[in-house]
């Protein structure tokens, strides 16, 4: 408890933490929360900053990457994507026809980038979950406030949108791996036929679509974190 109190004091002295708390309170006020409730959100954000401060190593170096909350839907989605990325890496390492090998390498690179973005999105959902808990706490304190109830609903909808987009994006990576696996197997059994080039082009189109989807996801995650 004493350690947390010390971290809270450091967070209070830290300009960045004060900015985060101010943004949290200002965002809450902007969406219609009463002044007192917005203040509670700001205090909650300062508490989060203090908790995060505890993750900084004692040697004064940069903090370690924030861990995902285990057992959540978003953590499971990231784990699924990590499996697809590992499968694509193994496919890339195996001997492939030239038409397949180059595409497989691009797919593996795209999957690695997708994993990075998916982790960022999962962390954003974790943050939304925290905000949702705090907002529900305010709703319990102000049960007659329609504005607070509407805020809780909007936060829940934002959470659902992020999870749906992440689920669909992870599914696209799985479909990409399945297409590549089919292309690799066909080329290995029958040799590279005249259709292999067009199939590889279809896979490349899927790759382009995946890059766009995950770029949009990263933007959504950044906007969500900025709102909290």
C-alpha cells in the first residue's frame, strides 16, 4: 500500500500523468458526465498512471510493455493470430515453388505486423474495460442520471465495435493462411501450373486487404486510447 502511495505521489508530480488525468476528466465531461463524476474519472486515470508507474524497473530504464489481461476475449484473439503467424513462418521456412515462396514470405511479414497491431488493439480493449468499470461505478452513484447511463452504453458499444473488427481481421489472416496452404500443396503435388500465378495474385489481393484492415484497426485503437 505504501508503495502504491509513493507511485501515486510520483504520478501526481509527473506532468504526463497529470495530462492523462486531465484528458480523462475532460473527455468524461465532454460526453455529458456531471462535473463531480468527471472528476472521479480523472482521479481514476491518475490511479491507473500510478499503477503503471509500478511497472517501471527500479534501474530507471524504460517500462516493460504493458501485459495483456489474461483470459479475455481479446487475449484469446491475439493468441489465435499468433498461431496463424507461426504457421505462416513455418510455411515460409519450407521449400516452396518460386511463385509460392515470395508470397508466403510477404504473408508472414504481414502477419507479424498484424500481430503487433492486434496487441495494441487488445490493450485498447483492456483500457475500455477499465473505463467501463469506472463508468458503471459512477452510474451506481448517480442512478437517476440518464447522461451517465448513456455514457456507459456508448463505452460498451465502442468495446463491441473494436472486438468485432479484431475478430474479423484475425479471421482474414486465417483465411489467408488456408489459401497459401492450398497453393503450396497444389504446387508441390502437381508442379507449378499456369493457374498458380493467378492464385498467387489472389493471395496478394488478400494481403493488401489485410494490411488495410489492420491499419484501420490501429487508427481505431489509437483514437480509443486518446478518448480514455
